[in-house]
C-alpha cells in the first residue's frame, strides 16, 4: 500500500469516527422507531433503515477478456475501502477506493516488467433489497471512476511506469447482519478500464480497454437509523 493510500485511509477513518459519535448521539436523542412503523418488505423497512456505513474488504481480482489485462495479467490480491451514505430509504451513494495487484504472465504482450497495481477511485449509486431478516442484497454501478496503473519490476532497473484511465464498475453484494451495527459481506464486481495508454497503431485496440472481475469479502460498520432525506423531513 502506498503512503498516499495510508494517509487517505487514516483521514477517512478519523472522519468516520467523528461521524459515528455524532450520529450515535443524535439517535439517542431522537426515538427513531415511531409507534406507527412502516410495514417491512423486500423494498423498504423503517426499522432496518440506515444512515451511513463504512466497510473494509479483501478482494481477488480475476482478469478477463481479449485485452492486455485478460491476455497478459494474472490477479493476485487486493483490498477496498468504502463509505456509503443512504440518501433515501435503501438508495445510496458510495465512495470506493480500491487497490488490485496483478502479476505479469506474458511479458511478450505487455512489456518487460513483472507486476502491476491498479488503484481505483469511483462513486457508486446503488440500492439495497431486504429479502430476509438479517440479510441485505445490494446492487451498484459506478457513476464516475478513475484508475491509476503502476507497472514495476523491470529487469534493467527499479523504476516504475504509470498509466491512467476511466473506470466503470458494476456489482452486487450479500450482507449478513451479525449485529445492528456490524455486517459481514461477500461481493462481486465487473470492472472495465478505458485507458490512456499510448500504443502502436496495430496494438491500440488491445491496450485501449481492459476488463477484470473481483470477488471479495469484508466487514461493514453501520451508523445511524435514518436516511439523509428523512432526517430533514421528520
């Protein structure tokens, strides 16, 4: 993990701790569950509503497709940090910071280096379904995403090579609530990168887009019992 990522993660953690204290105090001062509770369904549940969530997870990247990622790279490991804000009922916005590590399996296709690191930052929009007590199923899609690709392990030196691109991501997850404020989850996402890599004309289509999947698991910490809009309306 880079120093920049460590500082960013620490800053996010401090902000979340401050938010957690504020949200907890507000929930204690306001009796969130009213006498006339909304009937629960797969689409809505007043007593299971949330305000914010923070999660940290491990992921396994899986390269795919006829492109420079699918043909030349092998996924090794990764992680992601997520901050989620429930805007209205189960609709949410989510910021995601992720790192995915790959090992070069075919240097003849991409160049004389050994490994790549993909750092992604993107904003999700999503929705949670409530199919069963203690279970949540979420779907999401990235609105805005950027990725930075860092290649390293060159034979002739310790230098690095960096590229960038626009990132699209679509995914789903299943979460199990082990406590009112803690959930365990597994997730899947499909990610596509439109790169800014400069390549010879005959290889442009091979490098202009890369695709991979991620499968992961982690822990989610939930804060608050009302969505953002409800806090202003009620």
